[in-house]
C-alpha cells in the first residue's frame, strides 16, 4: 500500500483541523454514539473527530487476542464519520502490553520488545485497512504514555530532568519505541500522517522532554487540563478562573489566566514548534464540570491555539451515558447555554 494522497498538506495548513474527541464504550461511562450524534457534531461546523479506542482492539495481556466487539465499534464509528463527511483520527489507547491510560500500573510494554512488536503489528493492521481513506488523516500511536506516572503523582519525580534520568535508568526508551512503531508503519504506507505524544499525559509542562522524529509526516499532540485543580474539580461552580492553583512549570502556586497559559504553561510547546517547524495538535483540553469562569478558560485555550496555528479537539462530544449520575461531565452541551455558545463559536 503506497498511499497516493498527501494528507499531511492539510496539517501544514495552520489551524485547519477543528473538532471533538468521541468515544463509544458504555463500560467507560461513554455514550455509545449514533449516526445522528456524528451528524450533529458535523453540524457545529467542526471538520474533525478523534475516535478513541477504549480498551483496544487487541487484548493487552497474553495471548493478545482480538477484541471483536471493539473492532466492530471502531469500524462503525469510522462509517459514521464517513457518512457525515468528517475527517477522522484513530486514537489508540490500548494494545499488547498496555491496558490504557487509567491503568498504567499494569502496563509492561515500556521494556518488552516482544509486546512492542505485537503493538506495532496492531497499528499496521489499522493502516492496512484504513490508510488510503481520504478522510483518515491521522493515526495516534499511543494516547498519553505515562510509564512512571506514580512517581510523578507522589512527587518522587518532580522535574523533567529527573523523569528523563529515571526513564534511562529503568531502560524505558519511549522515543525509541515510537520510532520503531513509525518504522514498521512506513513499510506499508509512506504518507499517512502519524500522531505522537509526549510522556506524562503529553502535559505541556513536560514538553521539554519531547523529541523530534526524523519522519517528515509527524503531528505532535499536546493535551492540556492545566490546572487540574480547576479542570477536574468535582463540584460544579466552586472553582474560579482566573484563580490561584499549583503550577508545575513554576514550582509554586500561581495566578492562572491567559497570560500564564501562554507564556508559562505552553512555553515549551511553542518553542518546540518554532524550533522544528512542525504542526501542533491541541488534541485534548476541556473541563469535567462547569466552574466559575469556565467559558473564559476554554476560550483562552482556543485563542492560544488559533494564535499559534494549532489544530484542536475538545474533550469531548456527548461524552457520557445519559443514564449515568455523572452524565454532565466533560459535556458542555449539557451545561449552561453560555458554554455551548462559546464552543460553537470556535467553528464558525
């Protein structure tokens, strides 16, 4: 499969892709999408949907069997995107040796060459099946790789340099692993855009560790829920933005506002972009519940993305099961009208 369409030209157009993340498994409290959901997503004016494969299409543990239900759901989501005329990305969250972002303590892929080969084989399968679809504009090789997340969370590891050293000492070469995935994919498809992320949730404050890949058709994906004390606050309307929260980049509490996001939080991302001349995707951002000033918080992220020429995808579209007690989380369409008006304004 040679691949005849150079879809990377769209990524080289600043800010071309604008859309939403969308998942499909109710086991993750995620609303199972219908064709009408995807048509409604398109009707906002968005042109991109990131399809998240929860649980993976290949089991994370031996004997690494195919998960047929997941593969069927993935194909169904792709068919919905095609019917709507939406560009789509396949976001790979799990596979051999990797259970998912939320289960990092069970993942073994980081040092297992055998599992890395099986994972690469899974990725190649997606490329063989969908790679020449003109609407398939990116394969996200692994969502939010976090091999030492526990040490970061409990502050055993406090800085990018400490994390880099710890990874080296434990034989965890994440850049080398992604390079291997890219090499295997390029054996079957030369032009499909591939999407890579940094370690530690691809949080912008750790982007000093991001490395550039030699492949010329790579998109670099940053995720921002900074500050987590605001974006993931449990109780609606109790937190404020602008407001003071812990800032890892500064090592202290700071006033979070547009200026801090732009000049401190995203500093390493914009530096990486300007140094290497590569496309950036703000692939996840958002907030779990509405909070005071939330419209401005979301707007500031998008304004920065537009200023820098980044592509962006909100987390997420009709994310939760309407029967769930948490059915409004990460779903601004269900919040105050001002939130949904703000989101829709991005696509006009």
